[in-house]
C-alpha cells in the first residue's frame, strides 16, 4: 500500500466516534466509508467526519472496492458475523474488543481470516499505548527481575436506574456485564505479562438482569506466578495495575488509559515517566494496523490472534465457574435473527 490506507467504519456508535477522532489525526490514513443498518445514522456519522461513502448495510460496506480495512464497532455478539462478512469480502479487519463473546466464535473468526489470507486484529487499544510499550521494554530487559505477581482492577460505577438497566451493559442478550466490557483489559494485561494461565479461580456477583456486575479472577501459571484481577460495572475502583518482580515493581495508574508509569527498583529512587497521548490513545492501534498492512502481515506480533483466543478462553472458564451463559438463540444474540 503506497497511498493512504482507506478505512471503513462498521457500526457508527460511541466507540466508533472515538476511533474516528483518532484516525483523522493520522496523516497516512483516511476514513473513506461508513456502514450502518440505518442510513440516517450512517449519514450523521459521515457528516461529522466528512466521510464520502455512506452505506445503509454492512454488506454494502464490506463490498466497497475503495475500502482497505474495516473497523468493526458493533456490540459484542455481532463481532463474529460482521468481521467474517468483511474478511470473506477480502477486507482486512480491526475488530473491537473482545474479539468475540466466546472461544468457539473466536476460533471460527480466526480460521476465516487465515483461510481468506486477510489481516485480523483485536482492537485491544491499551496494548499499543506508549506506557505499555515502555512496560514491555522493562520486562524484556529484566529491570524488575523475574515478574512474580500482578494486580489489576478496572471498575466503573453505573447507577442502577431503570434507564441504565435497559442498556447494553446490563443486557444478557447483548453479552453485557463487567468481564467482556472492561474485565477483558485486566485479563489481557495478565496475558501480556505472564502468558496463558494454568489455573483459573473466579467469583462474580450476578445482578438482577443476569449479567456479572462485578467479578474477581485469580490466575496462576507454570512457574508459580499469580495474577489477581477484578472488574465491575457497579463499583468504581482505583483502576491501577502493579507488576511485582524479584528486583522491583512497576506501577501503572489508571492502567487502561495510562499516560504515566513508575518504575521502582529496590535500593534506587523511583523513576516516573510521563507519556501523554498524541490524540485520545486510539491512534496507536491504528498505527499498528498500518504498519502490519504495509509489511504484508496477516496479524500483529504485539496482539497476535492466538493470544486473543487464549484471553477469551480464560474468560470462558471464569464465566463457567459463575454459571453464566449468554443467550445463544431466540434473541438479538442469534445472528440468524439479525439482518446485516
């Protein structure tokens, strides 16, 4: 790709607006098209971001010949159907996190990308922000010795009003709840540091709508490392992460959107590094996709597909321990009932 990379936006909701804000700030990328089930919503998004192609279906967007890569920004249950639609149409895909709602769907999506030889990446945007790049460098250089423990929490407080309880976060049929919406950030961080866990223990509070309103997950690994994770949509937490090693520790305040990080090596003064975003933080995953596409890669080395699958498998195990099942049929979750 010698010219600008041309993006299509599938699903013009709130997260897509944030993504588009960041994408507009990148010189070698442009939003060329938007697709929605509502032409009115597509037109409104196009007017806001000066997008030339407006499509009233996702099928039309997937088949737009001027689009190079599509950002899938629909609710969780529709990621698989929308991403595979685009992959089968010969488009690269950046799919909003979590990649899918369960491992079975993830396996099918990944197999589709590999069969059609198309790029696919989970939009775990926090993996690419400068703070996390610095953290990976410290870990690779052994600055804190051997990492042994990790703690991470991500909890927001959504008031339990009648209106909020009818929203996506509390809808079982839309795979709502804390784990898939924000707990995935903590599981992904643990995966980045330690890899795939060998033991998983978890507890959750299931609210009146049937979704996990808060949960705690304890992970252990082959070499004895431990990750202590928590997430919530009804309880505000510190949202910090700490990695403890044999020679020191790394503290990441507000880790999901961190712009600073502190290194504490035993016997030395702490070192704090400030790394403000150039835009809203979403720009770094866009740059990763651009670099991969220009290099002819089919997946990212930083957020590889097998790791995204492992993260979903971990969440599946935790959810099974709660006895929580999303609704597989007879609801909006069922792709056969959902026209794209």
